[in-house]
């Protein structure tokens, strides 16, 4: 699933009051750090599928040259949308999908984040909670 003209807000139970860069653990990038770097450094260049697949490759198949078979295998099973991303659940980032479904991230404390919240031209959806009530 990919959204268009949609903004995903941080989760209601996200404790971050300002956006934070995800850290690397044990000298290995996390899914959050890979997603962050792809979207932060390349705003509106990639779709959700692009980011998710690239994250999978960087974490699980670094240096692999046979991507076609891996791509088919990766997308054979449904994937959660960015509403479930650690960026919105933990690190204080909202994710905006433009008209083409390409994504960029905005910190919860940024003016752009606030503009998306109050925009009539963008559908606003909350990120998924980390814990059930």
C-alpha cells in the first residue's frame, strides 16, 4: 500500500518531543537508521516500497548483486506501511507522501510538520501506537 497526498503523524504514545536521528546498534544499521538516511538525504526521491526494499537489502543482503529475485521474494508477503515505522513510533518523525507517492520526513518540532497537520490539501493519519491501551 502506498499513500498519496498523505501525512503520517508521530504516534500518540511517541515520547519524543523533538525529532531524533536513529542510532546504529553494534556497528550495524537498524531499520530505522536506514529508513531515516534514505528519506532525510533524498526527500521525495523514493516511494515507500523503494525505502522498505532498500532497507531490507542493506540489513540482510549487503553487497548482493542479484536484486530481481530478492525483490520478488521480499514483496511476496505483505508489508506494513510507514504508520508502523520506528521513525513515527519512537524517533519523532512524520512522513509525508506527495502526489506521486514519494516520501520525505519532517521532525515533530518543525514548522513543516505543523503545516501538514493543518493543511486542507493533505490527508492526515496518525502513526500506529507502540502499545495497546
